[in-house]
C-alpha cells in the first residue's frame, strides 16, 4: 500500500444534481477501500433534484478514521463537474495550496437562463479560480464524454484526471476495478476510455 504524500488526504467532489458526482465519490471511495486504505465518504445533497449544489467529501489518513466532514479550508484537491461550483466550494474549503480540477463547461441555472441572475464569463471565472488555488486544470470533460457517446461520462473523465495526479495513492487501474464491481462489462468499454481520456487531458493541461 502506497504511503500518503498528503496526510490526511481530503478530496471534495462537487457539481449539481444529475451530473454524477455522488457516484464518482462512491467509486473513488470503493477503489481506495479495496486498495487497503481507511476511507470516509460524506455527502451533501442540497437541492439536487432541482439542479442545486451537490458535494461529496472523500477523506483518508494513515491515522485514526476521520469524520465524514473535513474542516474548513483544508481540502487537498477539489474536483468539480461545474466551474461555478468549484468557486463556491473554494470559498469554504479552499486555501492557497489546494489543487482544483474542474469541467470547463458551465451548467447555467434556470434563474440565469431566465435573465434573473448573472453568470460569470468563462475567462473571468477561470481567472478567478486560478487566483485562488495552487494549480488549476479546467478540462473539457463534457466534450470528451460526448465524444465517447454519453455526457454523463464526464464524471469518470474527471476521476481519470484526478488519479493521474502524483498526490493520489491509487491510479486508474484501481478505479477501473471499482467501476467493474458496480457496472456490467458491456458498460465498461466507455468507462475505461473515459478514465484514459481524463489522464490524457490532465497531462496535456
């Protein structure tokens, strides 16, 4: 079992309802458990059925089992399926050394589409995110998922990117095994491709 480079290792996975971030946290948690780590997964659903914020926290440590909710401003990495949600989470769990991996495609709320609220411009949002973290990867996860045949694979693309980081004690193989324990083999081809594409995008970025 690989030693933790960051101890504790605190990962936030966030997005909005329907994007699959809770599934991503469950897959990651299962992969880490199978690899022999003590893992705690906490989930906050919010108004997920209305497209509201959804956040999961995956925590592991070489010491005692951690509580499901991390202290504020202590995240090691933030993975976001929606860029504005990355900014929202940074306000609570971010700090200058945090790493952020986000999907670059906005999912604008109904209030924004109706003209009742404003949504930051893409470049403004990316610049703000970059100013608040040690390293930002804004990846075309939805675009990659669509190329693979299904937009919902964006969550697996981002898991592939996360597991390509040196700070992670597991890699894509362990995540693939966790996915295979949850899905039939006929669905694993696109999932394997999504993991590999995520790793490629991280290295390109």
